[in-house]
C-alpha cells in the first residue's frame, strides 16, 4: 500500500506535465506588429526679436516645420517660401513697412495666423 500514494502523486504530476505540454503546443495569439513611428522633427528655437527680419524668420521656421511633418505639402511650402523671400528682400532693403505688409499678405494667403 505504500506504493499507492506515490503512484497517485506520479499520476498527478504526469497529468500536469501532459496538460502543460499540450498548452505549449497551442498557438498563442500574438500582439499585432508595431508600426514604426517616424520621429518628430525637432523644432529649433524660433528667432527672437522685433522687426521684419525676425518676424519673417519665425514664419519661415514654422513653414519649414509644417512641410517636414507633412502638415503642409512641399509645393505649397515652396510658394509660401518664395513669398517670404520677397518679404525678406524688402526687409533687407530697409523697407520694413513693405516687408511686414508682404509677410501679412503671405500668411493670410496660406491661412497662417
């Protein structure tokens, strides 16, 4: 009779091992593959200061960032940039009022505040 409890334990252990091995054969649902996330471009600090030069540079930095992140398509960004270059030329020529007017017109044209 001393052998009976050992056999029951052996049978219980064998049953547990069999169940565990059957569980190991079943396919497990796996997590869906993770899509790579593009790193967000790092926006450099915006130019500081007053006057037409820094104002145009700040707007150009925002436009560049919007093109880089896909919030603005590249052809529109290029047209906006051309308008900003015209404003910058007026600014460099000492025509601040004209430059700020060109900047305001460009921002309004492309829906920028």
